[in-house]
C-alpha cells in the first residue's frame, strides 16, 4: 500500500475515531469483555461490508466527487433526491456536533494561555480555520491527517502503557449486567463510532490510479484501525475500574477523572486525544460534504466553502448545549444512508448494464479486465446486510 492509499486509510480511520471512543467503555463495560468484544466485532463486520458495497457502487458507476453523482447514475432522480436529503441531514448533524464539541475545547485551551473567548467566538474561529483546510483539497487533508493521526496513536499508546500494567483480570471477567436488550441498545453508539462511509466516494476519486484490490484493502485496513483501538481502550478501562465504579459515571469527564486519580498523565493525554479525535472526524466529514457540494452545485471554492459550513455553524450556535442529542439524530439517519442506500445502489449496478469503471489502473489490470469489482458474498451477504440494517434501526428506536 503506497503512502497515498495509506493516507486514505487513515482518513477513514480518523473519520471513525471520534470522541465517541471515550464513551464506549461506559456503555459496554457492564456486559463484560466477552459480550463487549462480540458486539464490537458484529458492528464492525456489518459496517465494513456496507462500506464495501458503497465502494462497489462507486467503482461501477464511474465514480464522482460525492454520493450525488453515484445516486443519480444508479438510483435515478428519485433515489438521488432521497440520498442527497439523507446525506445532507447526516453531515450537517455531525458537523454541528463536532463544532459544538471542538468549540468548547478551543475555548478551554485558549483560556489556559490567558486568551478569553466566548463559546460563539470559539466555534466560529474553529469552523473558519478548519474549513480553510478542507477547502484546500483532499491532498492537504490527507497530509495533515497523517500528522494528526500519528499524534493520536502516540497519545493512545501512552494511555495504554499507563493502564495495562495496573489491569485486573477480575474486573475484566466480571459482568454486572446480563440484560441482552440493554446490550442491543449499545449498538447505536458503536455503529455511529464506525460511521466512516461518507468519505469513500471522495477517496475513490482521490485514488484514481489505484486498482480495485487496493481500494478494497484501503477500506478494510482503514476500518481495522478503529476496531483495534476501540477494543484495546475498552480492555484497558475495564481492567482498571470495577463494574461498580463504571456504573456511577454520568459522563466521559467523570471517567477520565477516575482514571486520572491513579495515573497523573491520563487526564492531560486524553484531553489531547479527544481534541485530535474531534478534529480528524471533522475533517473527514467536512471533506465529504464539501465534495458533495462541489459535485451538486458546480460552484467555485469560495461559494462551496460558504455552502458547506454556513448551515452547520448556524446550527451549532443555535444548539450549543445539545451535543449528544444531535449525535442521536445522526445515528438514525446513518442507518439508512450507510446500509440501505449502498445496498440499493449495489443491487441496481449488479442488475443493470456494466457502467464505466472509475480507475485507470483497474482498466489496465489483467485481474479486473473481465469484470469490475464486486463485494464478496452474493445474495446471501446482501440479505444479511439488510437484516443488519433492520437490527440497527430497531436498536435506535427501541
């Protein structure tokens, strides 16, 4: 895998690795390491396969900067309208949540060095500066994301090295809850934590010279990074805090404070990690919305910049104290957009005439000249993907 494809995998991983990672132990620890691991693997498999379906639709439809073009070519005008509506609702909700969270972090950071800003000023400053990076293009995001991700890995490694030596196997093996309905409800949090699919059309366009096999590996490798990060973090926290302690936490800051009581560096390190996680997620989601607007409105960068960030910023200023509520709405939308829409696109391209492939290397490669990329599993896998989407929807609404 070359540096460009590696950077694209890191964009996928960075988009998934948001601040929700810190909340995962709070929702899974009560069920013990075995059920927590099984639920995490189940969600990872379902979301990754749905992402591969979207990859197939992107390749067979001839690509495009955003899902707008792919939906138009595969689902027609009606499907394009529905897809765009879902995508805009999802991306705006996510960007609102990230602006709210990042604005609070920026305000606290600047306050620590003697510069006092209001929440509104912090949110506007963050949006303007990070939005300028997004408008600079995918290549700039790729290079910046590599650096940010490297720092995130260091922060996570420092945290794990602090927590692993003090882990207790007794804590890991204890499950304080056997309520499987409550376990099912956690799937909504986990699913949102793997919500990286929106960046795939942009990355297919960015890696036009890549073969289908390389694009598939890019998606799988990018999804494995958050999976292992989530599991390692879950085990480290569960091994250091008893189920009774975990049950008393009302928010992530209490969890960080409890870990910091025995490990001095944890609070500062996790604060840095949270900020970087929010930033990398913001860059990935904003890139998807920016490219979608380029694809839809065909305007210059200045106009597209305004179209991309004005609505999320206004929404964040209006809903400044509704971070979790906004993420909840995003989770419901994501089920339709990340599972059902890619499945419908894939069914359409498999039934219809072969559409132009998206990459030059794919056209030249002997391995793919006979047929375009197709996600493995056939009809059975599509049926399982549909049931996976129904499961997630039920978990969101139960």
